[in-house]
């Protein structure tokens, strides 16, 4: 019985991780081909950057709805509809004759691409509690983190062998494959008795209930800034790798390999520590590693000529810490509203993705001209995340002290 349960849990973790890969595949697979796509569609580098920004904006905007809709109609229908629409949008991108058409279908990709991540978190919290939930979250993170490493490698190979349109054909096949796998294997974990009505007034009330809670604001922003310290290197990857490090379009693994390896290692460590160390201790460890990585990144950017491996190794250490801290913080966030887990996941995803949109469209172009400025952004981001998290801890400490005094 235990072996059967473990196999079922492993299969569910694999499927949820695969569903969450639509986001990173949509971002990272086409990075090696951005310059060629721009030339083919007569678009400047800044205009091509909007293909990423438009996607991220729609991705974050729709995140507000994926979880809420799944709270109302169930988890499974949301995943099935969005994975199929993602496949169709990818075909539209493949056939795009100009930049405007490409941006239109990139927007549709964005509207669909975040459902697996948002609904997957809610499914985990529907099915698991306590340390089991943290372990499951860590397993999904570890499997999902392969996508950012694999995606640019696949994109570079497809671009070199078949041209840039083949990248979007690959995305369409991924979306279609996930639709079939979900149709066959994804369980419904949010039955009719638990569902909330899908009324605009009720949805607005749910969003307001989540967003106005100060503890939620602090932790959601803390996770967002932790992630922003690393994510700035994603939209800046072509400039960082090709201009600063002198690498080619098939060399994106130099960036994504250490970073994704760090995410996987951090997720593995988080899962192993579940039940042995408190969530607070794990988050503390995560911040120690992120600060150490930010300091090492500043030193190498200031003192050394940009080159591999020194310019990319701090990213690996940073993502280890980020990945250790994130599952514990995410579970605390979702446990603040047990009746609105889908909505919580949506609002958290929206906040993080809007920051990613700002990074891709504004901040990354401002800092990617200098490896030192990129390193400074990493240090600033983790510092802001730490300050927000410590403010949350002080609020909790005062709350528990007040309870003890009342008793």
C-alpha cells in the first residue's frame, strides 16, 4: 500500500511539475532565437523585448483568475482548457507574419501559461498537509526546475537546425501533450461541496480579503524580491552571455545550468529538512545562502573580468538559497486562507509575475550593460526580501507574545 501511494504521489508530482513548465518554456525556449526573429519580422531588439514583456504581463494578469476560477469550477477543467489553448496559441506564434501577430499570440500564450503553476499549488494543498505538503511542493519544484535549463538548450538546437518557427511548433506539442496527460491522469481535488460561487462580487471580495492582509503582503513581496534577484538574468541572458561573456546561441546552458542546478539542489534540501527543522530555520538558511551568493557576485563583478565559470557560479548558490526558503514561505501564505487557496496562489503569482514583467521590460535593459550593475540589483533584491520577511517575523512574535500575556 505504501509503495502504491508513493508511486501515485510521484506520478502526480511529475504531472504538476510538467504543467508548471509551460511558463519557463514560453520564456526560455525562444531566447536564443530572439535576434533572428527580430530580423525576420523587421523588429528592433527593444521591440522584440516586448514579446517577452507582453507574455509576462498577460501571464501575471490571468494568474488572478486561474486560481479563483478553479475555486469555483474545479481544478481539472481549468488545466484542460488552458493547456489546449496554449497549444493553439503556439501554432499562431509559429505562423506569425509580423511582430503584431506574434505579440497577439504571445499574449494568448501568457493568458494560458500560468494555470498549471497556480492550480498545481492549490492541488498540492488540497491533497496534502503539514510536512507532506512541503515535501510535495519541494518535489514539484525540483522536477519543474529542469525546464529553465532544458528549454534554452532545446531552443538553441531547434533554431540552429530548423529555424525559429520550429521553436513555437515545439511549444504547441508540449501544450498538446500536457492536455492529453491531464485528461487521462489529473485528479479533481476540489469537489462541488468546497467550491465558491463564480460571481464578480464574490471574486472581488475574495481578492480583497487576501490582498488587504498585511501578513500576506509582506510574505508575497518577500518571495517576489528573492526571485527578482535571480530573474533579472533571464531577460538579460542574450546580452549577459553573448556580449559580456563572449558565448554563442548554443551556450545558454552556462547560465541556466548552475542556476537550475541550484534550484534542484535547494528543493531537494528543503524536502529532506521537512519535519527535521522548523520552517523558520529553513528560511533563515535560505537567506544566509542568498546573501553569501550576492556578496560573491558583487566581488567577482567588481574585481574580475567577466568570464565563465566565475560569473555564473554565484547564481547557482543564490538559487539554492532561494529554493530552500520558497516552499516554507509559500505554504505559510496559503495556510493564511485555507478556504481560498486557489485565490491565494493567484494573487501571489500575479505579484511575482508583475515584478518579472517590470524586470523584463524596464529594469533588465537598464542594468544589463554592466555585470556589476546586475550584481548590485541581486544584492538589493535579496536585501528587500529579507527586510520584508523580518518585518513579518516581528509581527508574528508580537502576536504570540500577546496571546501568552492573555493566558
